[in-house]
């Protein structure tokens, strides 16, 4: 993994729990869909959907980005070291809170929801304090640093808004309208997930794909534009605007997404590492899901919830499948099987590299099982989107099965990188002074 400062790599105990257990959030989301009952497909804010969305977003996607941030900012972007104890505290609080929230949404138990949201919010607060030091001291100057700073700022805002809504439901402070739910969702999805993923991709795609001489066109503008759009969406959607306003808003967001996609495709097609592997396949698949979701989003925003033959609620749910486990999920699968094996290799073998044979990072996990995770997620996305459009509970439960299996396999294979003992493939030792592992290409 090029660009790593060996002296700044965080301890494995500080970052591995986030990255290794994150796929369990996907498994929990799948189980929530498996238990979906009649009425689940009436809209994206039904209990089963809310349980699945929060399991996937706060569990799988957010934990993955948290772990990647704590790993990459000190070791790649030049930020100061993190506190391992604070990172573990954030992990425990956040994971416990998300677990309670998913259970609360599934059974619509408001006291449990308030407790879970409070616990998860406390975990995010500790995490933000932990990540602030490396983020604010990062020496690198580029769209990835700016994006991460903005994304973390908006993560705090999204979590504060979500906690307020959970407490309002519990104590009846005010009515929680669909507009408020949509405002909260856009702040989390656009302000946190989209800004973090798009910004970091500007660093990771050239690093993992080996891109030389190609510069993105919109990298310095998009972080600010997405942050402004997320803020505008929060303000506008909160007051339940008319369809024309929603169309303009979603059209602008889709336009920004397509600008980023054009940048990402330029970098992807300029990479020197041309051999098809899990990273290249997952990245390309994520682009396809993003394009489909962005093209669907404006229609989903303006169609009435009960329109026929396809309702606006059905399009919104289908869009959610394409953008969350589809685009964001496939992107994180691509990067997780680069980052986690490197962390495991570094802490297990870097001290002896050059003195004896050491495996490559790709030897620490099964490529077939990693590809199975990608296939299962892709199948789950397709089934989930089809279920939403066809109002089919059977297809929705099949999607849940695929997601649950993918999450469990991903967790097992990522955890296995820390305990697997690959067989030596050659009697020839690593070259003396070898600074990095041989990475499977």
C-alpha cells in the first residue's frame, strides 16, 4: 500500500474492531428485512425499513468509515496519532447503541429507541473527539482531507438531528413528519456518507489502482458543493416543500453525483493496475449502482406516495437500495479488502519482512469468499429494488437473506486475516529491507 508512513500506523486494537465487525450491521439489516411483515413496503419509514436502514448505515457503513478514517488519516494523510482507548470507547458505545436502535425500530419500542439513540450519539461524540486530532493536524492538502473534515462536521449534525427526532417520538415534544425524517436522512446520507466516500475515493482509487498523470476536474469544488446541498436539503425538506422544490433539490444532488462519477470514471480508466480483481470489480459495480440511483432519485422525489403503477414511496425505497448497500456498500467492500488485510499483515509480519518468507496481503483471506460477499450484496440490491417496485414481500425477504449471508461472510473473512496462517508458496525469502508486503494483484 503506497504512501504509508510505517511509524504512524495506529495500533490494530484501535481500528480493527470498527472494520472487522462493521459487516455485522449489514447482517442485522438483512435479518430485519427477513422479519418484514405486511405493510413494510408501504413506504421507506416503516419499522422494518427503519431497522434495516439504521443497521446498514450506522452499523455497516458508518463503522467502516470510522475505522478507515482512524487508520488512514494518521498513516497516509499525516495526522497526529489517535488514542486507542478513546477509539475503543467510541466503538463500544456506538455499537451497543446501534444494536438497541435496530431492535427498537423492528418492534417499534420508543423507550428503547431513545436509549439506543442516546448511547449511539455518545459513541459518535467520543469518536468525533478522537478523530478531531488527526483530522485537524493532517499535513496532506487535498480533497480527501477537506471532505473528511466536512463529513465529520455534518455527521455530528445528522446524529444530533436523529437524537432529537428519537426523543421527540419518545416524549411527544413535536410531531415527527415525513419531511423531518427526509431532512435527517439527507443530512446523514449526503452530508456524511456521500462527502466522506467521494472525497476519500479521490485518494484511494489512485493509490490502489495506481493512477499517474490524470487529475480529477471537480475534486476541489465538490466537497463544498455537497456540504451546501446537504444543508439546503435539511432546511428545505424539513418544511415539506411542494413537488417542484423537491425536484429542483434532487436534480441538483443528482447533478453533483454525476460530476463526481465522471471524475471517478476518469481515474478508474487511467489506472495502471489493469488486471480484474475484487477491487476493480466492486468499484465498477458501485459506479453502476450510483448511476442508476441518481437517475431514479428525481422521479422518486416528485411522484405521489400512492401513484400508480409505480408509487413515489416505491421509487424512494428502490433508490435507497441502489445508493446505500449498492453504491456505498460496494465501495466499502472494495476498500475493506485492501485496508483490513494490510492492517493484519503490518501488525503480524512487518517486523520480520526481509528476514524470512512472509505472505502477501491477498494470502490472508479467500478471494472466492470475498467475491461471494460482493455477489451476495449485488443480488440483495437487485432483489431489494425489485421488491420495492413490485411490492413483493417474498423478494424483500430474499434480499434480506442475501444481505445477512454477505455480512456474516464478510465479518468472518476480515477477522480471519488476523489469524489465518497461509502456507509458504516459495522457499525464497522476501528481499532484504522490503518495506511493504507483496500485494496480490
